[in-house]
């Protein structure tokens, strides 16, 4: 099975990239403990602050992890490897499917670690709530995975880290992963159009009824569709295929 | 010139053209390569070799003309796993060991060769456990060669495969290529090393400014560029009568030594023996491939000022 071996090595390459884990796992974890442990008995937005901040940081870490594998296409391009793969029987769709699966797998450790960290500060949820949270987070990650693939095709390898970092931080900030700074008035209407807003809400939907309305599905689906179209354009431009 | 049924095997380029802006990189190239041939695309930098190869591999879309690989377009040949390629200036995928990378490449092809055999053949076995990012230039080249071979492709395309490799490494590399060619594989390689084209190709296709300027076995190309020189000891002969011999372009004499520049050395030798007695110390020097190369790549449409690109 060509796809299976390709996927296995794609995952292996991601796992071996230690810098990647330092950023996607350590950063949100450190932020979580630094901020949540000082406010462990506070309440925000109708839930305990550690739980509130755990969902934000889980969304942030998962977002970072999900964007990165696609972004690594830039490095493969710089090595001339995307051209090399185009003269093998490997199909483009297998290549991208592996990227998407790898991105999801890369996001899972960030989610698990933040949930464990949350539990260590007293967050208690039922199994059904954990599952609902995880499921919605995976849905909310879809646009970010595709965003990574676009960046991988458009941005030069040496500019990729700041591009990914900057984009993720902006999306996280406006989406409310660090705190709901934009949850009032006109600004709320705007940030509700961001996929990161819904990714952050996904973490809370299992806890607070009504946090994931149809609007969430629509915004996430619209971003995903538009980004997939943009990604296929970026791929075609990159490979010179008309 | 090889002739092959265009509908059947081999590689057929018809009126292939590609421009980048004002630069006409490849201009109406027609070329037929028979299955099992080893062909060198020889030309100076910027002649259009890489552009031609990219079109053969389906990496670049021609402006005009077509490429058929064993009867099908490049994309179909690639999907079928018929092509193995070593592109210019690639470096192996990171976060993998050498054996893993070759195994990964093997997995893409329907009938790959055993990974260990390929590692041994290419000389990569001794550093198979090394990280791909920790290789010397020569080692990386062997690994790239291994990745091109492991799918057991029928057509092997090598774009300047030995650029930056030392002499020993080159010899080992070409020995391995020869072993592949002997198994009936078609090998097309681009090079600007004359010796490599001369020593390892059945046939040389000389490219300059996007056009084929000569095509044939190395000996024929050398002949095509004209002069071979005959030196001989022949006392007391009139220079004018030497110059009048069939196949001779001009004649000189220095003491008892005569030097004949020939357009056709075979005819000239016959004429020399037929006309004079006592010809001794005969020495026929081929025009070198270098002379042929320089003559053919600079003379041809020298009025044309357009520059090619790689």
C-alpha cells in the first residue's frame, strides 16, 4: 500500500521534529500553568477559570500543531523534494491526505496534554463531555490544517516559522484563546467570522449549552471550503500545472 | 540516428518548444530514443538540457509539441512507475535515515527492487543508518541515485548527476549506471562533462541554444565536426599533390613529416596509400570531442544572439 508507507514515514518525520513539539506542546502548557494556577479558584464566563483557560490553550496548541505539518511543505520544496515526488507514482491526493492525517495526529498530543493539565488544576468533566470537546475541536481544526498547506506552498522555507507563528497568534488572540478581549459589540460580530473563535468555543461547547450553534458549523465549513480552493490554486501555481 | 516505431516503445519528442518570457529555452526539438539506449544530452550551461528533461518528466508543460514515453504522455508514464529520475540540485528528505528514505521511495512503485540490493549497487549500504541530513555531497548523490533506481523504472533520467562529485565517485556512479543499462533500461542523462558523454553514452545528442546541433555516437559527432589529422613520414613529396588527395582539406610538411587535415580520414588514408609508396609512422588523430563540441555549439547560427536558459 503506497499510502500506508507514505503516511507512516510522514508521521515519523513529524514525531522526530523536536522543535515542533517544543512549540506546540510546551508553549501552551507553560502559559496554562503560569496563568491558570494563579487563578485556579476564579470563575470566568460562567465556568471555573482553569477550565476556561484550558480550553483556550488547548485550542491554541492544537491550532499550532495542525498548521505546522502543512507548513513543512515549504521545507520539502526548498529541498527540491516536491518535484522529486511528482516524478514518482505517488498521487497528489495521497500526499495531501497524509498531511491532513498527520496534522490531526499532531494536534492530539496538545489536546491531551492540556486536558491533563486542566485536570491537575481541578477540572472535572464527564467522559461524554471530554469526547464532545475533543470531537468539536477536531472539526474546528480543519481550516487550520488547510491553512498550513497553503502557507507551505506560498511562503519560503526560511520565512515559514514567523509566518506560521504570527498567523496562529493572531488567530488565537482574536478568536479568544487567551481571553475574551473582543466579546462585545461590533467586534464580536467580526470575530465570530473567524474559525479560531469557533475553535475556542468548541472547547466550551460541552460545558455550556448553546456555544456551538449552526453558525459554528457554517463558519468552519465556509473557511474550510474557501481554503481548500485556495490550497489547490497554490499547489497548481507552485507545481506549474495548469 | 536511432529509428523506432513512434507508436511503440522508446521516448519520442516531437517539435518540443518552451519559452520563458523572451528566452526560447527549447526550440522545436525532435528526438527519438529507442528502448535500451543510453543517451547523453550534452551541451553548455543554458543550452536547454534541463528544460528538455523537465518536459520529458512532465514537470514542465511544453508551449508546443509533445512527449511520449513508451507510447504514453509523461504523466501517465510517471503514474505507472516507469520513470526514475535524479533531478538537479535536490537534497534528500529530512528526519529520515538513508534506508528509510529508500524504503519510502520503493513504496511508491508497483514492482520495486529490494532496498538492500539498491543500497549495495549505489554504494549507499555503508551509511544506510545515517540521517539524510548528515551526508557528504558524494553520499547524498548516491542516496539520490538509489531513490531514482529503487522503483526499477524502465527509463532512468539523470540531470547532471555527477555535478560536484569527485573523480572516484563519478567512476563508481557510472559503473552502476552501466549495470542498469545492461539490464535493458533506457538511460537519458544531461551533462556538460564531455568525457562522461564520450565514455558512457551509446549516443550523444548535442544541444546548443535550445536546438539539437548534432546527434549520433561519439565517434560520429567527432567526425561531424570535421577534422581528423593524419601524420606520417613520407620523404620527398610535393605538398600540392598531398593537398589534392581525396578527403584531404589541407596539407603541410615539416622535413620528412607530412600533416594532412582531413574531412574524411578513411578516404584520405586510402588515397595516400594508393598514390604514394613508402608511407611510414602513420598516426591518425581524431578531432577530440572537445573540438567538436566547441565547433558545433558555437558555429551553428552564430548570427543568433538569443541566449538560452537552463
